[in-house]
C-alpha cells in the first residue's frame, strides 16, 4: 500500500525549504516532473515491476489513485509540497490533475527501463 511521507521542511518569514535526504525509503536515481497538464486530464495508467516512486505536488493539486498488486484500491490527494507519496513496485497508478499550473515531481529508484512498466490494472483478489 502506498504511504505518505512528511518531508523535512524548514520554514521562516522568507519562505520554506523542503529537503529530500533520508526521508524517502529508497536511493533516488532519476528525477522528473510533469507540468502544463490541462485541468481534468488523467496521466499515468501504469505500474512498475521494480521501481519505487515518490510523488510530490510541487505546485497545484492532483489525486493519485490506483491499486496494489492484489487489487486493493487506494487514493491520495497531493496538494502540499511538504508531503511525498511513496509507491512501491507493483502499485498501478494514475494521476488526475485538478488545477492549472500543477507541477508533479517524481523521484524514481531506478533509471528508465521500458521493460519495468506494466499497464493492466490488477483486479481485486477474492
């Protein structure tokens, strides 16, 4: 099941600084971000076989929903850059963008590998 991690954040009158050090449970090998996505658009629709992912709404808001390997559904709203949603391998996920100007930051434990992706959403086991 995905988990929400509160990142170490330093706040003062000049603003806030959030640090990604040892708070995510994996070594970060790749960083990318998605932006310019029209409101109401769904992105993602896949999972990873071996890659762990950390997702942060650096600006704006989106809902990340999906299912675990055994098909159990889950959903999280990301709208605070102090929080990182951690997805372990096997979690199928999609992101619904709610606000214009949303920037979704992604931290990945592995380099890009097209063989690491799966697209069929797991169904709930009975």
